[in-house]
C-alpha cells in the first residue's frame, strides 16, 4: 500500500468521473498479480467494468424516467395464450428500428389481452437500445396537457415531450375525453407526426375513435397522420386475467 499515491489516484479518478475504477482498481490489481495478466489486460478489465456499470446506470435512469406502471418484458409474454396476434411482427418491433423511422404502433384488442404488457415490453426494449421513452395513460397525458394549457406552459410541455423518442399512450377509448382534452391530444399527436414515435393501445376499432374524440373531422385527420407510418397489431382472444382466474377456481 502506498497511501499517498492511492489518494492522488483516487482524486484523478474522481475528477475524470470513473467511480467503478476507483472502487475496483486495487482488487483487480491483486488478481492480476496472481493471474498471467499484463498491464493492458489490467487496464481493459477496469475499463470494461466502468463501461458496463455506466450502461447499467443509464438504463436504470431511462427506465425510471419512462414511468412504466410495472416493468415487463416480452420474455414473460405467452404468445400461445393469445388466439390471434402477429408474433413475428411484435418480435421484429422489439428491435426498435421503427423509432429510427419515427413510425407508430397501434395495439388493438379487448380488455385483458396483454396490450399494456406488450406496450410496456416494447418500451423497455427501446430503453435498452438507449431510447428516451415516456409511458402515459391517455387520460393521464390529457390531464397534463389540460393543466399546462391552464397555466400557460403548454408549449413548454410539448417541447419536453418531443424530446422523447417514444411516447406510449395506454388505454385510448376507455374514458371519453372532454372536447378540449380531445383537441389537445390531437395537437400533441399532430406535433409528433414524423418527429417521434407513438405506441397507442386501444380497445376501439378505428370506426369508434370519433366518438371518444367527439369530432369526426379532427379524428379523420388524426387517423390519417397516425396510420401513415404505422404498425397495427390486432390482438384477439380471451382475457388473460379471466383465463387465469378460471384456472385458479378449477384448482
Ligand atoms: P390489457 O392492457 O390488454 O387490458 P394487460 O396487458 O393489462 O391487458 O394484461 C392483463 C394481465 O395479464 C397483465 O398482468 C399481463 O401481464 C397479463 N397478460 C396478458 N396477456 C398475457 C400473455 N399473453 N402472456 C402473459 N401475460 C399476459
Ligand atoms: Mg391495459
């Protein structure tokens, strides 16, 4: 041990912001002495750990910013439990290339078919690819938009939302919006058009959207933009929750 040298080294590592190296360099140095490692091996092991740790921290940060209701992946989604779904298309979307192309995804299906699960899983995959993601319930986003309009921060909120590579809008159609809310949501979606991706989950076929938006022409314009560059995933089958509870009852 050379306390002065270690103190100096630690101060360098601190200035360079290399905390993982600071906590590991002595241990790895001892291991390197016993193994057949040269200086460059030693350096690359240290660097690798710093990079891995930094990536893990960045992912954790992106996941917390995204505010998923629960973190779920595609690995826990049982495709065989769904009567009808384009599995290939879903797996392909998990590579997040659609975000590069600013394309949208619309997941359509009845309650309990795994729409929120899939939207979350695709969002988590995007975080793993380094994308900035934000998950909202549609009602939650409308509330924020309305509030921002009321306190004159709508433009600022729009700008902040545009910084996300992907915004998930969960549950469009369960709660009808006020006319003002529908219009703000329309503005939000129009602003994103060809500038950022959206994933929308809904229980409604497109024919039913005008009713929740309360405006036929605006809805037509919205659907025109949303579906221009869009992957539509239809899910059909029986509610997963319902099936699970039936299984439990049988037992
Ligand atoms: P939806 O949003 O379509 O109403 P959810 O995604 O909330 O449905 O799914 C309801 C519950 O069932 C969740 O806990 C979800 O993880 C689970 N689930 C639904 N479909 C599947 C599936 N195919 N495989 C595994 N879990 C599923
Ligand atoms: Mg849902």
